[in-house]
C-alpha cells in the first residue's frame, strides 16, 4: 500500500513537474535550423538551444533539449544534410530536463558517446535526480543516460579536427559547464562560446548564503569571473533569449554589418548581468532574514 501510494505520488509529480517546466511554449516550438558560423549550426527548438559542430570525421552535438523534442532535433540535423549516425559525441551544459532530456534518445539514435563535467555526468546518469541540485525536488526527471564520460575542467573533447574545451561554471547546477571551440570561414576563425545558465534558482529551502553550503556564493562569483573572461567572439546560451541570440541572427540575415552575432563583449555582458541579479538576490535574502 505504502509502495503503491508512493508510486501514485511519484506519477503525479512526474506529471506536474514537466507541466510546470513546459510553461514556455517556445521550448517545444519547431525552429528552422541554420548556420551560426563556419561549421557551427543551430539545431534546437525556438526557445531551447542545441548546437551542432560538424567535421568530415564526425560531429559534436551540445545539448538535446526536452525529452519530447528528440524528433525535432533529429529532423533539424537531417534537414541541414547531416546524419545522426555521424554524431560521435554529445556534450551537455547542465543536467536539467530542458537541456539534457532528449540526450538518451539522441545518443541511442546516433551511437554517440555522451560526455559532461564530473558532477554533470553523475546527474545525467541519474536522469536529473540529483540531491545536490539547488532545484532538487522541483525539476522534472528524464530518461537516464547509461554511460557518461567525464571531461576535466580545462580539458578538451575531440572529434576529428573539432576540439571543444570544458570550463566548469557551477552554480545553476553543480555540474554546469561552458564549452568553447573555434569555427572558421575562409581565413577568419572565431572563438565560439556556449556559456551555461548562470542564474541562481533553487527550491524553497535554497539560500545563496547557507552555512551548510559555504561554497555556494564564492562558487557563483568565480563562475561569473570565468564566463566574463572567456575569449568570446560568438556567444550562445542554452536559452537563446538569454543573449537575444535569435534576434541577432535575424539582423545578420538581413545583412546588418558588422555581423551582430560577433560581439567580443558578449560573455562579459552576460556574466555582468547575472552578477547584478545575483547581488540583488543576496540583498533580498538578507532583508528577509533580518
Ligand atoms: Zn536549468
């Protein structure tokens, strides 16, 4: 009986959680795939990024978006003329359903290896059920990934001539990772950055200043410094609206010069805005506790 009740509650929360997360209709809205720069392509939905980096020896995919979006991502990749079976590696920004949910399906469809940060790998193999997650208990679970490799902080993952470097940027989740690589068009190579979410969000028990988690605040502040300091020509983020990415793409496609996607200050702007939001959250918290 107890087990049965638990199962019913579990099913109810599984139903509620994705509903709560899927509030934004843009997350499941189809998006025409397009070239970002050189061998870097956008294959996500309108509101959730999935990034494809291609080479003649195989491709890298970063993020899969929601579990129900796997078919949309596959269709986008094929529409560009690439093939699922040529994806050799799938990387993840952070192990929440809206970015990692479809990875198990996409890994199965392609046979690709999945890799993440150390903490990210653990959370992916648990299908997002991570007690260390600030939003623990309030995030949707998703199909777990059987095997996930680890890329060390500052280390690289390689497929053919593609080299993607990991920068651990914990805070939003313990395993949050930003990824960088270079993409070239003719003689111009640019520093591409897929910076993870840097927003502090947590469940009802979450505090930025928590005696039980003394590292929380310094870790976030270190992450802002890391992201701000990245060599950054084109910034992509898991939520494209966080950097007005699709608006910039539209302007670029209208022929606006210089290319609005290229902005060497974009990473710093993104990190600074997060730092301001973080500081005001700390202030709010102090007001509540005094
Ligand atoms: Zn998240």
